[in-house]
């Protein structure tokens, strides 16, 4: 046996199971909110691009069974990769997708997310629910929820613009 074979395998991080829900109201109609998830250029602009990161890859096939691959880096950080697959799409009402995120070769999470889009007297109520398994440590689910709130704020700015 070689020394490499005798070394213990690195300890895998513990799995943290969590569900969170973020609700947001937009003054636009459900059709306009849904279009922001349907249109590849819009999605890239409000969800992937950021002044603090460099986008390395973005492919987006918005249909049931379609996939998304997003790869990006923040200054001084590892490459972040998101691999998603759309499981269910009901135009102007619902989007369900599963995804995994990695930082370099380290698995950060595996999630199932549901976006509900509902007409309201104020425009559109959007409800984002994520059921995930997170591997980054005790605050990882909380951090993902905060990241989701940040992205939904970027969507608000996109819709207003």
C-alpha cells in the first residue's frame, strides 16, 4: 500500500437540512414577473451578473427538462457553479427547479425550489420556497436565504427599470 492509500479520507461536512420561504410583492402583473424568469437575457442581467463578479459561463434553457449552468467568480474566491434543471413550469403561475451549487470542487448544496406567482390587488405576490441540503456549516441555510432575498431585490430593480 502507498502512503496515499493509507491516509484517512477527509471528513465530509455535515448535511444541514432546511426549508425557507421568501415572499415578495411586485407592482407589475404576473405576466411581467414571469417573463423575467423566461427571458434568458433578463435572467442573466438580474440574477447572474453583478458588478463584483465575473461570469464565466451562462446557459439557460427555460422549459421542463431544460437546464441552466452558471459559472462565476468573485475577486479572490473560487469558481462558483450552479447546475439546475427545470422540473415544472406553469406560465405566469409556477416554476419548480432543482439545483446544486459548488465552490471549486466542494459541493455547497442541493436544493428543490418552487416559485409561485400570484396576482394580487397590488400586482404580483411571489413566493420562493427552497428545500435544501447545505454543506457549508451551521449558517449555510441562513446565508442562502439572505442571498435569495438579495436576488429578489435585484429582480425588483429589473422590473422597475
